[in-house]
C-alpha cells in the first residue's frame, strides 16, 4: 500500500524533520511506484543532507536521479557510492548504465564485462550480457534484427537496442528512419554524445522569390 506508506513516512518527518531514513524511503516510493520524480528528488536531496557521506544514500539518490533523467548527476553519485559499496552487482549495473547514458560507452562496456566476471550467478549478469551483445550486434542479420525488435517490444526506451536499430537503418540507407531513431536516443539520453553527430542539421525553409 504505497500511498499509505508515503503518508506514514511523511508523518515521521513532521515529528522529526531530520529523519533521513524516512526521506530516503519516500524518495524510493516517489521514484518507483508513485512515479513522481520531482518529489523523489526532493526527498532524496533531503536524505543526502542528513547523511552526506552514506554510500547507500548516494546509491539510492543516484538511481532516482537516473530515473528523473539527470544522468550526469546520477553518474557522479553512483561513482561515489560504488567506492563504498564494492561487491554489489545492482550498484555495478546502475553505474555502468549511467556511464553509458552520459556517452561513456567504452567505460560502460568495461564495467559490464567486469560485472559479468565478478558476479556470474547474479541476475544483473544476464542484463550485462544482453547489453554487451547489443553493443556489438550486427542488427542487419536476421537473428540480430529479431533480438532488437524483441527487446524494443518489451522495452521501447532501451537505448542500446535503439542504437543497434539505428545502425541497421543507416547501413540500409534508410537515413530518415536512422535520424528519427538517433533523435529518440538524444531525447532519452541528452548527454549521449555518440548519437549527436549522427543527427542531421535541421533543414531551413526555402526562401521564396
């Protein structure tokens, strides 16, 4: 009962405004099931003020910042958290995704390879394998195209899959389709530099006369 939980934690903060744990739980609720990224960031920042050196707080706020689209801040927070939370595959996956979202593709690749090696039995290792396969996939092949389309059917905003599809469109001389996909990537990940040069400059209207 997420709404009831949020009301209870808000009551805690009324009694004790410095209750960082309540703020962190509110941030997770609003960033997750209650889907209010603005309030999630508000409570996440409050928790951060209460425990500025707690890596778990930095990790949670990093995930919330990522969900809210602030990928650069998320990357910074998750880097900080990772230094104090070694041995956490979820942390490693979040940091790798944040690195990718900010255009650090090779850093993300190395992090995913390391995650798969260090935590071979974790669920995150499966996600890392899919991510790595998408980076090097030949989407023009039948198997590659089927994989990309299957992923996008389940997760339309999965940027590595969008990039793979865009590469296929570009290779097939479907420039308009490729440009549309690259623009969608930049809408989702504005700091994703690899897609920037691939988007054509806007066409100027023709002058009459």
